C-alpha cells in the first residue's frame, strides 16, 4: 500500500533523476539535467510538461507567471537545482508553487552535490474543493 500520496509517480521521477545523476554526476548547469531528465521521464512513460508556465494571482488578478521545471501527470511539480547547497529559499520556492497552484505534492531535486538530493514536499494549504487534475 502506498505510504505517500502519488508515491508511485514520485518514485518514478526520483528513479529517473537517480539515473541522470549516476550518468552525469554533478557539475553541470541545471538546463543539462533538465534535458537529461526529460529523456528519462519519457522513457518512464510519464506525462509531463517541461518549463510549465503557471499564472500567479493576487487579489483575483493575474500579476505574473512562473515556470515550474516539470509538471508531471498534471499533479506534481518538480523543481530542479544544480547547486552545492540547498537553502531555505529553495524550499520556499518549491512550496510556493504548491500553494499558488493548489497542488498537493511537489519534489525538489538537486543535482549539484556528489549524491543526488531530493525532498518531497506537501502543501499544508491544499484545498481539495478547488482541486482538479491540471491539464498538461
């Protein structure tokens, strides 16, 4: 039985990221990892959009937009980093995506260290009454 919401999908994403990191190691720019992960996600037969643009609203008005690195299966945001140290601002950025788009689950994946780092994030403000699978 699944322990976490969308565990089957997040395991596939993390597994794909592990393959990329095993092949490339650390030291490349983020875009290189994005391109490689795109190949692995396709091989895993996951539906996704790379650089998925989502609008940002304030007080009912659109004030901008932000792109999440990957939006997988219309359910999970995946934010990639290629840095030596994840800082609180990186976690805040990933959480902001979840809250802004009313998503339950997101992943923050860092390719910039000797071992792949990943963190599963959940949205404490998730509102199931507003939820519907986003189209990708």
